[in-house]
C-alpha cells in the first residue's frame, strides 16, 4: 500500500518520468489507433512498427550517437517508406493488401535485425541502447525523452482535433469524400504520418514487437462500450493510459518485469473484459439474451403441447404425466421438467402427485401460440405462395415472436380464417 | 440508337474503363439532357456502377472524357451528388444518422469547420423528406437495410445539388417508401434538377423514368423511354436472360401500360 502511494504520488522524479512518458505514449497512440481500427487498417500499425527498426539502426550507424532525435528521424523515414511501398504494391500489382503488408513487414524487420547484429558485433549495441527498440525501455525514460514525447503527443492530438471531421468522413465513406472534393490523398498522408509518429515514439516504451497492440487494442476495447466515435476515442485513450500506468507500476514493484509487455497484458485484459462483459456487444449479454429467448420458447412450446392434447381430448384441464407430454412432443426431459416448474411458478400450470395440468391463464397462453402458428401458416400459403407442407417449420419459430400488433394486422389481412392449411381449427379467444 | 441533344448536361465521349486490363465499359459515348429523371438499366455486371464511378472520378478511365455542365468534374463538384450502393460502406460504424446526413453539408463547410445550425436544419429537413426524422439520433449500426438506403438518400438531398447519381437507391426499400421517394425525385425533376438512377426493376421503368440508358458493357440505347424501352433493345441489353425477359415484357404489354400516355 505504501508502495502504491509512493508510486502514484509521483514524488520520485524517475517514477514521474516513466509514468508521464508512458501515459503520453499510450494515450496518443490509441487516439491515432482509433482511425486505423475503424478504417480496418489494424495490420498497418504492425507493419510500421516493424519497419522502423532499420531506420533506427541506420540513423545510429550514420550519426554515431543515440540522440533520440536522430533515431526518431531514422525511424520515421523507414516506417513511412514502408507504408508508401505497401500502398504502391497494392495499387500496382495483383498482390492484396494483407500480403503486401506481410511482405514489407518481414523484409524491413529482417533488414533491421541484420543491421542490429552488425552493430552488436561492432561492440557498442548495449551501450547505444539500441536493443531497447526491440522490447522497449519504458523504465529507463528520462526528462529529455518526455520533452520529445510531449511535443509529439501534442502534435498528434492537435492534428486529430483539427482534421477530426475529415478523418471520420474518410474512415466511414472514402468514395463519398472523394466525390465532394475532399483532398483525400493529402488527408491519407497526414493519417499515415500520424500513425508513423505514434509508432516511432511508442516503440521506445514497448518495443517494435508489441507496438501494434497498444495502437489498436485500446480502440478495439473502447468500441465495445460506445456507438459514438468521440466517446470511443476518449475511452480508448483512457484505457491506454490506465494500462500504461499499470505496466509502469508492476515493473516498479517487480523490477525484473519489463514495462512494455505488462502494458500490453493490461490493455489486452481490458479488451478481453470488454469482449465478454460489454452490455450491448459483449458475448455474455448475448448469451444471456439467447438463453432467455430459449427459455421462453420452450415454455410456450410446453403450453402449446398441453393445449394440443386438450384439443384432442376435448378437455383442456385434464391432469397429464410427463411421459404423456413427451409422447406428444419430443422435449429434452430436463428442459421439460424445468419448464413445467417455471410455468407453475408463473401461474400457468399446476401440479399434483407429479401430474400436470393447465390453469385457465395457461390455456389462454397456449391457445394464443397455437393461433399464431396457424395464422402464420395461412399467411405463408396465401400471400407468400409457399406450399402447405413447407410452412410448418417456419411457423414454429415465428409463433414466438409475433407481437400483438402484428397479430391484429394478420387477423385483419386474412379476415379471421377459421382453419389453417392442414385443416386444423384456428382458435380465437 | 443514340439521340443527340442540343444542350447536353452530361457528355460522355468514347469512355473506356478496364479493371486489370479487362474492359468493362467499351467505347461508351452519349449525352444526357437536363431536368429529367433518367434510368440506367442492364444486367448484373453490365458496368452500371462502373459508369457512375468513372463519371464521379472514382476510378480511372482508359480513354475518353466526361463533361458535366459543359465542364470538367473538378469545376462543378458542388453541383453534383452521388449516392453509392448501400453495401459500399460498413454500417457498423460508431456514428449517428444525423451525423451521416450532415456529411452532405461538408462540401459547403470546407476543411476544419464544424456544421452550423443551418446545416443541421437542412439535414433534418432532408431526413423528413425520406421519412426518417424520427431516427435522427439513432446509431447507424441499428438500422435496417432500407433505412440505411434512406439515410444515404437524405445525405444526398442535404447536398442541395443540381445533378444526382444514385446507384440502386431502391434496393431493399419497401414498396410504400419507394413510391414516396419516386414522388420526391419527380418533384425535384420538376424543379429542373436532373436525377440519374441505376434501376433493376424493369416493370417500373415506364412509370418512373422520362429517359433511359441501356447498358451492357457497351451502350445499347439512350433516349426517351417511349422510344428505347422496346423488346428489341431489351433483348440486346439482357442477352442471355432472354426468356425471362420476354416474359416480363409480354406481361407489360398485356397490362396495356397506361403510364405510357400519362408521362
Ligand atoms: N474492383 C473491381 N475489380 C475488378 N473487377 C471489377 C471491380 N468492380 C467491378 N468489376 C467487374 O466489372 C464489371 C462491371 O461491374 P459493375 O459493378 O459496374 O456492374 P453493375 O452493372 O453495377 O452490376 P450490378 O447490377 O451487379 O450492380 C463486372 O464484371 C465486375 O465483375
Ligand atoms: Mg452496381
């Protein structure tokens, strides 16, 4: 706990550098990442990240220093060149974009590794700190780095706000943008440049290999919680910042743990959580909804079966055994038993000595389902001209979803028919 | 047959467009008049969408040129509106109906500027015209196909253009809405706007359009509907699907086509 307070009070200048630096990186790259994600260009971030490595190495070889400004310029040049190449290859050959990205990524990265090995053999790699570019060096950020990061972050944010309307338009409907004369080439160039910039500063914290994750994952996570692009952007950068801090804190507690990978673990956890628990788009809420529907359908099917049996015996309130219901309709036994118990709780059935019978409310409900089923069959045969022996399956589903309003319209349209295509009587209340 | 008009609104000269060197439009050459509701028909893959895209500068032409209002496209963009096929965008995008319609105002705003109150009113008005005003705040991912189509139409109306290109605006739209939209388009045409519509339902061609362009890689016919919507041209346009088509045309003949006289 003391550690926690000490860390987040940011008294220690080293901690301060790391935390602020990491937040700047993650928050600004997730803003840029939002557009990359929405334009379905997630892979592009990965390509840029890997392509900056040769630039960094070349800058070091040529300048002989590890001055971050030089390295950033080098990184920027090859990252950008790689994107231009991807674009060129896709436009001028039959190679598809994903293949072009893969091709570029491996060629640039391979070349970068070659240069890195060369530098290491020359004997000054660790001193230069170049190997940090592979996995990041967030824990070693210093004041000078912050100045550069801060400047880039402000630039990214400023340009994004300035071009927000156009970036959104291009991401949604680029052809329309083109027809109204929006300078899409120029704007795409700006977007590309922003992506490269975000990657270039980002890799210093998390490294080449994991960079794409902090570019795209925050946006992907945020998408689960909102339908508004502005909210999505803010939420994404909050997610990014939180995972940045979490990563920094974990590696502060356990210095053997590198910051970058922990940032990625944190953001991935947030994304995973969103994937499962988002109320509108999450897996869990979808499963719950499906389960509810399934329960309702089997309840209605049980009532319908009891109604059918009543119809046959001309006695709707006769007591019936589970076995006799199963004979009428092939339920799963647990499905049937649980359904009957739920129906009893809801007041649609009653039971005595494990014999079941409908209550008047239950009979009405079963009757309505039967009526909807038969009305729908009539509709299909009469209006959609589907053969009578093909309509049953369809009606089995529709009967559970017709609203009272549709029911009324159906009755009127068909003029209250008395029998369905199989000559069963349609019961009206 | 190709009708030449004295003052063409649109002049397409010798247009050839190819994908991967395979021409999908071949030496297409025609002019279209102003203030008409113009249909483009042809089988799937005939190059209808390609023609519109080429006119709108979205795909390069191999040869030929396009003149609109007697000028090159760049000079007259403000007067032209394009409604793409609905499937051309991903509707699972985090934005609202009103925001999409407001995109129709961007060309008047220019870079950096936010939509003003007046733009919002125009957008709402356009939504009203397509019967979607109740949906203005709805997220676009929660629209049905026909509703998406109407949002695209509203965006085009918000552009307040002189010339409209619409690629299958009735796809997935219910009959009542289609009727309302056609009435809207006819009203626009009566105010001397020109509306060009890619259309698939041959039965309604006579009812909807004043002028017809029949396309199948090459231009088959171009002229007033009465003159070019004939069995002969239909067979030429639809080639392989002859049997089905002559059935449809037979049907239309039998129905005596009261719209023909109405015009
Ligand atoms: N991007 C593309 N790359 C390669 N070929 C294409 C491309 N787009 C269209 N084509 C081809 O060009 C031809 C014309 O396509 P187009 O979309 O213009 O047809 P269409 O008349 O609009 O058809 P539909 O009625 O199906 O909309 C088709 O044969 C199609 O396969
Ligand atoms: Mg088309």
